[in-house]
C-alpha cells in the first residue's frame, strides 16, 4: 500500500512539474503578476511577485563577459540595497554571477497594454540587434529578456544607461522567506558588504 501511495505522490508532482515546464506557469499560483511603476520612481504598489517570478534559469545571454575582478566575488555574500521587488531590499544575497556590461532602465508596453516605466535592469546583451553600447536615452529597442511577463519582444525606450558590473544573485526574500535563485540583475551600486 505504501508503494502505491508513494507512486501516486510522485505522479502528481511529475504532472505539476511537467505543466510548469511546458507552460512556464505555476499551476498552484493564484492571480497574475501586477507590475505598477511610476515615472521617475521605481515603486512597487500593487505588485504580486513570487520568488518563482524573481528567479531565473541562470542562463546568460550570448556575448556577456564575466567580470575579471568584481568587487563581490562569486560565492561571496552581500546585502541588497535595491527594491526592484518586495522582499528584496536588505536581503542577504549570495553572488552567483558577475559580468561587465552596460545596464539600462527601460520603459515599454506589454502585450496587454500595461505601461512599464523605468524598469531596472536590462543589459545590452538582452537587446535585439543593438547598436554599440552605450545607447543614448530615447533610443528605441526591442527587448530579448523575460524578467517580467510581457517583456520579451516588447518595443522599449532607453531611459538611462550605465557601464558597470552587474550581478546575478540568490537570496531569501525578507518578507516571506522564499528562496530566489539566479535573480537578474543587481548593479554593483545596489550591493553592500555583508560584514
């Protein structure tokens, strides 16, 4: 009997995992992610991000160069000083990647017409056939990033550009304690030593 119960549980887990992999959706999640941001400020009222939505596969875009001497080494810990999403500011992060690139804040409209302003961050390597970096504010681009629902393939405008080291980080959210893996991206200026 225990064998059949165990097999039943494994089957249910496999079905849920297959659904999540095929559709890219969490079958247990309720509601859709809200992303409310306002010009000039990166606010998060009405957002409903889960750790799953903040996590990524860890894949990096082609052509992205690893940082040769990053301030925060891979495997080290740092404190996040950014509030891109709830539960992020003040979290202890483990550095899972460090890269030299140009980062942009961008404004774009999702497929369903939602206007996103000053989204942090998209890197140069996540733009479709861009000119040489850094791109000037006001430049029109197409996004090849899926950090947020409705972002991939969206037409966007560059709001600002900065050449810096960007980090991919793992952390637990400060509000719910959920585990976030391979979050993209945090800039060097948004990290503080963990000591």
